[in-house]
């Protein structure tokens, strides 16, 4: 069977599975819609959290970034996995014990303020929409290549699917759908990696294959270093970023992870604090399978691509090249008219432009793997993008319906009315997310990295201080969140989109003007530090929080198992 028939088959079966689960587990109450009734097992929650966490950025884009950036791409591996450890140890158990549905709910209650809740909702919406834009672009890329529709149509198809199971099932439907999506995406990522590792090095374990020798006796990484230098690129295993920027990006991704509302809300879906800890540990283990494999996939894909296309006749290019060229994600411009592809670092003579988001998806085709493996990767990419998009849409809908409509504007709203408000706001959010997917502000992982910076700049200090500093008051937290978020947005718009300096075309020239030499992806670290400073300074000059609030903070820090209170 052809790749397209296999793709229709696999995508059709997986989509039918997701929709079937959504119908089976549809939400009948707000508790089921927001936190799946609070009765999810640690294993199911661990798998769902892993799927929620491993978005299109992890599945599609991360290995693509590492393939082109080499050593510099390691910041994504270190930041995202390190952040998960931070989340599991510092935040998950305490937030679960606090017992609220959402992050704005926690901030509104902990800081005893409707203003704090509204500011947290605005932060959650900005972070979630920035993040979901990357997911929708990922969906569009997969559809455009494998179902041979244009990217915009692909985004619309993805919108319809995710709308169906997110709006119908809420967190209950999303949780069990994500369990299935984890199985699909991890199988889809690992199978081609194992195939290619064995094909290139004779070692079926990709993590070991990356450091193994090829059939001619040379080490794979040595060969890739040589190929990169021949074409004028930096040596693959050496970085070009400054140490300060690497540190800033890694820390921004770590603390951004710990402040991501769609991941934090997963820990409200289990029965006990102990289960929150267990599911965090299981999720980390399940995430590590993909994250330790991604660098190997990047090395295999980069080596195969250079050997396939560099200085080869364009007319003799294999079918995969022509297929991806039709999507517009590979572009060839024969500048010297010799019919050969000049793929080099120097932009004035380089004739090939490759969108880094295609590397994982094109990898099985470049390696000439069977059609079913190529189709499996397409199904995995969609599972990764849709699982995270659904989690983000739930954050958006619960922020609007629960935190704004119910807790600020209309406290008398019935449960049925709140459920309808949640579903309508999810539908509106899908349409906005689709717009961002059709008009993306960059490639998937870059957009997602900015969402982490925004989460680091806004949520992380407010949550950490809310848990570990009982005297932190509402005025300090609100001031810190507003200043941190505004600073990060300003820096992002200035240096990523050139908003104040001549538009996107001027962005490349602005690199010399970065503050402290830190890129927009890493600036969340600076904005977070400013947030902490502002919050603590304002706190010193304003009244302490009420005694009952301080008692609640003391209570949530009692270790799990120290009495019956720990399970509530």
C-alpha cells in the first residue's frame, strides 16, 4: 500500500479512537469537565501528563532544532526535562493539596483578591494562546504533507477534531484520550528511530547508536562534524551560543515548565497528594523515553539529509524531496544554473532552504523506511499536537468560565450554566488558535519557547511565593506578575517580531542589541527575576496577608501522610 493509504488508515483509526473515548467519557458536571472528577489513577494521569507535556514541539520540532543547531539545541532537552523535575518536587503536591481547579483559582484564593485572579487569567490566556499556536502549526504541517492538503486546510481539520473531544468530554474526555495519544506518539517516535539506528550503525538502541561507529569504522558524530564543516556550518558537537544565553534559555524553559497552567492542572485530577507525586514521577519516566531519543533522531536525520541532497543533481532527487517541496517547507533555488543542489552555510550561494519542523516527519522517508512506518510518524505527530492543544484549550475555557464568569462576574451562575460557558469559550478558543496556526509567528519550538518565557515571567514567582512564603500579600504578587509579563512581552515583540524597529525583516540585525546578550527565548529568566524583586519590594511596604490565609499556606506544606488532612 502507498504512504497515503497507510496514512489515511492510521490517522482514521486513531481519530476514531479519540472520538470514541470522548463520547464514552463525556463530562456531566463541572468537576468532571475541569478535573475529570478528581478520580484518575496515577498511571493514567502519568500517561496523560506525558502526552499533554510532549507537544508538537517535543515530537516534531525539538529534534529538528537539534538537527540544525547541534550542541546549542541541548538547551531544550535540559530546560524541558529539568523543569519537569522542578514541577514534580516543588509545585505539584502542594497545589494538589490546595485543591483548586485551575492556576488562576489558586492565585485568586491564595492572594485573596479578584484582581489577582483576573491578572492570572490574563497571564494564562496569553501563555496558552502562544503555546497553542505552535500546536496548530504542527497539525497543519502533518496534514499538508501526508494527506496532501494545504497547511491552512490541515489546521481547520485539526480544529474540528480537537473541538469535538475537548468540548464534549472536558478534562475527563481529554485525560483518557491523552492516554491513547501517549501510546500512539511514543510508538510512532521510537519505531523509526530503532529502524534507522540499526540501519546506520547496527545498534537497535538509538541512544547508543548515536555514539556508535558506521560500517566504514568512523564514529557517526565525527562524520557529522566533518560533513557540517565541509559545508561551512559550525562543528555539530560544538556550540555557538554564549554561556550566559544558554543558562538563561535553560532556566527560562525550566521555570516556565513549572508555571505552565495546562500541565499543573493535571495534578488536580488525582484523588490524593500521594497520587500527584506518583503520577509526576511516572510522567517523568515516560517523557524521558522520547527526550533521550530525540538527539539520536536529530543526528540520524541531519546526516542522512546532507548525504542525500548536498551537491547532488536536482533531477535525481528521491520522491520524498519532491513531496516535501510541494508543501513549500523545502525550497530549492538554482542560483548558479548547474542543476545541482548547493547546500552550504553561506546564504549568498546556498540554494536549499529546509524548514526544521519537517526533520522528524521526513526522517523515515529520507531513510527509505516502509510506508507504514512513515504513516505511523504522521499519526504520532498529530497525537502529540492534538493532545497538548486539547489541554491548552481546557485551560483557556476554564479560565474564562470558572475564574472570570463564575468567580468574578456572576457568582450565582448554576453548574449547568458554567458548563455551557466552558464549552462556548472552548469553541471560541479553538477558532482563535486556528487563526494563529494559519498565521504562525515562527516555527513550532520557537513559538513554544516564548510561551515558556511568558509562564516563567508571570506565574512561577507568584506560585512559588504563594506556597513557600506565607507573608507574601496580594499587592506584591499582582505587581510582580504585571511587571514580569509586560517586560517579557515588550522584549519578545521588540527582538522576535521587530515591532518597534522595522518589522520582521529587521529582527536579524537586532541580535547585537539583545540586553545582556540574552535571546528572546531566554529573556523569561530576566523577567522572572524582576517579577521576584518587584513582588518582594512591594510586599515590604504593604500590609501582611490575613491570618487565615497564612494558616492555609502553613497547612498545605504539612508533609503528605501526616494525618488525614493531607488527603484533602
